[in-house]
């Protein structure tokens, strides 16, 4: 994706693009960059950018559109959304004719048209059919964000800003791991922080204020309370999180966070792992980029939990997760939460 953006910014524009994958925000962003690179003015862009939808056109009809000369400019941009749901001809014979026309165009595209095909994930067998296989050399993948902390950190850096470690941890814990939400929230935080400072560093306070996280009642304070084995404080923080985020959703978020917390402690129960350099420990714990900063916290936490404590906690969290998914009965979420806390700290 970096190479794609670099080429677009350099004015190296391909006649065809096949944007494939679930991250619609990043696909839209790249299409917008192509639009800006192609047209010198907004009026030219408006007249010669056409957004079409796959279910409304067959491949043959799309190629006919792409073969029409643009108005008043040397180029036109055609963006085909939902190409994975392209309209199919009525007969197999027609399908063959349309596929042949499509493949012929893709092999020798018009110089005056830039075609952007946007498709969500497909079955492997569907990707191998004529229309999609013809686009193979123009394909750019936009997979789901697997490392939201690295993505968020790089996104902030592209705007000249940098997350402090605590800020990045808070941000990636509470934000949904989608490019659209991450990018929008970073834009909000930067606007907020710009009025506060000139050093272009995003602090935990900036994240708390913009994302709406309580400074006192959040999973990081819960993590510390667990390490102190303070049942009353753990229960109080958890109940406040549930009041803020919703009973079921809040408890679900707590369970997911604590499962990750205890699984990291379980990995650190091995003496050989604890002897490794922090960088290697971070990789084993699934902590990347600035998250390496928090390895020392986990090494400290291991003093508060035995291997038996950790295994018992993981079992209790799995039981709570099963109850939330309707596999086990429970009276209400508050009862489930308080029962969980007692099991974690008994």
C-alpha cells in the first residue's frame, strides 16, 4: 500500500486499479488520491469522475463506459464500487462474450480512462473467474488491520505527530480496529492537541478527553488493581466501566482485555522467556512498536500471580465469556462480573 501511495503522489497513474479487501476507508482514500493526481481543478474532477456500482452494470457495459471519451479534459476517472457484486448476463453464452470483451480491454486499456475496481473479499474460486483473474496484475490488497497500534502510530507520524506509549496503549484498547475509526479519531485528537501544545506529541490525557475514556475507571487502572489484588477496587472500577460502556458490552470488553492480560502473564511464567531481552519478550507477548515499553510492567505483575493463579483466571474468563454468549445461564451482568472478580482474586 505504501508503494501504491508513493506512485500516485509521484504522478505515476495506472490505467486500471483493482482494490481488493475489507478496508473500505483506505480504498476510498487511495481513489481520492488518484482523483487529485488526475485533475488540476475540482471542477474538472467533478465533471469527469464517475462512480458506478457493480450490481447496476455488466462487465461489458462497464467497458463501454470506459471506452467513451471524456468531456473537456484528457482523462476521466471511473470508480466501480461493489465490483464483487457485478451484474451477470442472462445466459452463459453472453457471459463468455462479456468476459472476452472485458479481458480484451484490460489487456489494452484506453489511454483516456482510469478505471478503479473496488471489491470486498470473495471466495477463492470466485477470484479465479475471468473478470477477476484478468485484473490480477492490477490488484492491490486492503486487508483488515491486524496491528492497530502500529497502524495508528504510523498514521499519526504521517501527519507529523507521535503517540506517547501510554497514549497509544489507551487509544488502541478502546478504539475499534478499523482504519476508518482509527483515522477519524486520530484527526479529532490532533485537532484537540494542536490547541494545547506545539511539540506534536499525543498524550494519554489527549486520548482520554477525545475518545471519552474515564481517567479513573478504565481497564488500565483495573490492571493495576488486579496486580495489587484489591478485590473491592477491581469490582468498583469494573462496575463503572460497565455503567459507562453498557452492561453487556462493557463486561465483554473487560473479559477480552483481561484474557489478553492473563495470557501474557501465562507466557511469562516460563523462566526462559523472562530471561530474554525486552524486544524478544515483546514479540512473544504480541506487543509491537511502542507497546514494548510495557514489558517491564508485565514482568513486575508476574510477582503478584503464580502459574496456578493465571490458569485459574483464564478458566474463569472463558466461563464468563461462554455465559455472555448464551452458553451458560446467569442472573445478570453485574452478578457475572462480581463472581468473575472473586474467582480472579480468591
